[in-house]
């Protein structure tokens, strides 16, 4: 799974399998297994291999929202069990938002659907979509630029674009003036897994991948990541991007078909 470019991630750790971590993993596995079984049954009843489509998304929406909330809570429980194993105290705190200038990738489709169902109720939806469009345009322009400048097959164009996007300091559309998050309770896992062992002043482009910045990602066990990927396959008929901004725009484009039954 590709989580996109983040600050210097040289702080990696395999967690000792304590009882609390094992319990958190078991809860995550149980939630994912239950959802996989539910989606498999829907697909079987529909006589297809993909459970979710535009025709049934509105009916399935409450179940998707409930599942996503359970998944997010289980992930937070996993963090609660894992993070104490870091010897250096985490410096992340409220109203920072420095890491919220990346181009978020690897958003699960059920997370996109759940988040969009929340923001569509906001009076700021039009503003959010305009801001998402601007960021997608900027990122696509960077991709095109680096693809044109690519010197050999070993250069990772996407990573270069993600790096430059962060340097451009385009804050997430959901970051408020006080640097708090407008959608914090509904933010996807990719926004929950980044942490820093250094002060926020070092979580900025000029200290990117330097010794001043020590950030890390809390990854889930491979078996759980694979279970999430299997669940996500049931949403492939919607053709949603793994990019947060592009995926939300795609959900907005489907607004009529999904929420109002337009043809």
C-alpha cells in the first residue's frame, strides 16, 4: 500500500506483541472479517464479484459508515497499544497541522464514501470541492513536469511530485485557521498513522529528511493490510481514486446518481 511522501521516516519499529497489541489486532481482524463476509454475501446475491455499485450504494451507506467508524476506532486502539513502545515521547499535539500539507494517498474507498457523506452536509461543500480541484490540478501538473524531466526508469515520478507538493505548502482543505481539523473524527487512517518525535517546527519542508526531523508511520500487520485490500476490491466498480482529494471529487460527481437516483 502506498501512503505517499511523508517527512523523514527513518524511525521505524516493529512492535513487541504485548497482550494489548494482540487484543487490538484480534479486534481489527474480527471487524474486517465480518465486513468481508457481509460484502461477499451481497455480491453472491447480486450474482457478481463486486458488492458495491452506484445502484446500491445509498442503501449500503449506513452500513459502510458504521463499518468505517468501527475500523477507525479499532485502529486507534491499535495505536494506543503500540505507541507506548516508542522510547522517545511523541511531540504531536492539537492545532499543529504541519503534516497536513501533503497530498494524501492510499485512502480506502469505504473511507472516502464515509467522509464524503459527512462533508456533503456542510455549507462549505462547494468550497471544499473547489479546494480539492485546485490541489488535484497542482499535483497532476507536478506529475507531468517530472514525467517530462525523467532521466531514467529508476526515478520515481510520483514520489518526486509528492515531495514538491509538500514543499508548495498547500494546506488540506479541511484545516481551519487555528490549524485544527474540520473533519477530525472522520479522517482516514492515512491521516492517523503519522507521528513525530521532534518538535512541530521541524515538520516543515526545509527540514524534510534531515536529522532535525524524526517522523514515522505506524503500519498495520500485513495480514490486516491484506484484509483491507480484499474489502476494497468490492468497491472497484465505483472506480474511486486512492487520492483523498481526487476521490472526494469523484464522489461529488456521482452525487446525483447515488443520493438522488438521477439517471
